[in-house]
């Protein structure tokens, strides 16, 4: 199911709508199982807005979505006929009321639950901004929630923002943009990569030949798609360096094959699993070059 949803381009809300209705713990069902025990849940957020009902698919939160909503996601993503028969039968049983729904607002099982978000993407990007300022960067701009939608389109928009920031910066003083969130990838080919690698490759195409600009895009969990890297780095020389090795950036982008492209350039970022996940961070740096 996860792979089908991922390849369809489903966003995190759609993922959770489906997952909550295929799980015995998500969508408030863990709270129901724990009742009447008192529960304190300390949460690391990997979702925009840090909504506890979305984090980890909300095991201790009410679920406003229904089995009908889950079916709607699968139908609209053209997955309903592709899912296993047992999954489809389970969803139909829920839609018809033959099995219980997830706990809704006002359910007694939720009254003994206390929730606290102790880490999030905003915490991570604020820490990155503090680190940049300590390095003496001229200007630091934070773009919370900027990373959403298709990775390649988001990368183009990010580079556009970086170019605007560079144009208004003082000569010789670096400007840094830091964005957070999580993009999606509509899989068009059979290549190897992940959303952060695709973001970096798309940014490389946008920055081709532009001096004094670089972009880094990484997952905070250290894992980007079905690969061994967290993400990748790109700058204005990425495409020309690749061309010298016989690689076409657009060919690899069209095939969702960013990994071998960036690996050949030694531009992958490999951290190993970090043990936490507060979604992704993209960092862009631009230095207006001295002239004359």
C-alpha cells in the first residue's frame, strides 16, 4: 500500500486518511486500546502544521476522516482496483458500517490523553538558521512550509526565491534561504532516487551556469526514498560536470533517476539513519560576486 500511494503522488494527508483505516492503532485506536489508562504522548512531528491527529497517523487523536474518505483517496488516485482484495473488502465493510469507525471527537477514550509536540520541522529550520547566523551570514530567510507539492516544481520555485534574494543582497555577503516541509514525486520512470534528490537535480537544472549559488536538500531522518542517502547537493556547475561524464540532467530527471546522476558527481549526502524524522530541509546559499 505504501509503495502504491507513494508512486501515485499522494500527499501526507491522503496517506494518513488511508492508513488510519487499515490499522489497529492509528486514527485514535491506540487511545481506545489503552482506555481507561491515563496517557501522556510526547510527539516528534513530521507533518505540516504539527497536527497531533496527523503525526504518526494520530494514534491518540480523534479522526475526522471516514472509511468513505479513504475509499475516495484510493479512487481519485486510481488505486482502488490495484489494491489487494482483502484491503478493498475491509474498506467496503467500513463504509457499510459492518466494522467500527475510528474514534471521533468526543469519544470517551480520548478524554484521558494528553499530547505535547516536543520536536518539529520548525525547530529544525530555526536551529539551521541560528547556525548560519553564527557563521556570519549576511541575511538568513526562513520559509516554513515552503516544501510541498511536486519536488521538481518546488525546486524551481526555491531557486527563483534564491535568485531574488541574491539580487537584493550586499556584494560579497552571503544570503541563505532555509525551507522546510515535504514534497512529493510523481513517478514517471523506473529510476532510482528520492524526493530530495529529485529536488536537488531540478534545482541544478535551474541554476545551470549561474555562479555563486548552491542548494542542499535532505531528509532529517537520513533516508531519502529507497536509497542509502539523506539527499543531495547541487550548484551552478552540476550540469556541466555531469555533461563531462556523459550524463544528461533532463534525461535522469524525466526517468526519476537522480541517484546515479548525483552519485557520479559525489554530490549525494550520506548521513545514515538519524533516529528521528521532522520531514525535510532545503538550504540555499547565494553570494553576490564582487565585480570590477
